[in-house]
């Protein structure tokens, strides 16, 4: 085989089998309404969408957000960071969504003290 054929074949292999990765968006929000001294529990979910040539919906992102909320059943999710990225392959790609946040537990109202109840009698 001639060196030209070998170099051409290697170039063709590199072009058709290569892959790339791209972060499209990174957003953070919900940090202003965290009370001072609040106890936060970190939570995280990830979701993928495999696609060949084209994809029609973004339900995977909605499902990821629903799973994140489900991890904080007795509170609310604050400090959400959403990272949306894509990994490209040959004729296919994978959309990835990684969402992290903090579960802020809703505190029950303090029970009336025994002395206040006794004084009212």
C-alpha cells in the first residue's frame, strides 16, 4: 500500500469516528431566598437522551427536574444549578442534563410552650 492510501484511510477514520463534547448552558438560581443558618441537604440528578440523526422532544429535562423535586418531599429545592451538554458521535449524539440543588426542609411551626398553655387556663 502506498503512504497516500494509508494516510487517507487514517484521516477518514479520524473524521468519521471522532467525537466532541460541548457544554451549552450552565445556569444557577434560587440562592437569594435561603434563610440564614438554614440546614441544606445537597441533592443531584442526571438524565440522558440518546439520539440518532435527530431528536424530537426534551422530556428528559422535565423528568430530571421532577426527580430532583421528588428527592425533597417535605421541603423545597433551592440553589439549583442546571448543566446542559451534548456529546457528539458519528451520526448520533447524547444530550445530558445534570441538575444539582439543595433541599431546604420546611420547619414545622414551633409548638406553643407548656407555660403559655398553663397561663391561659
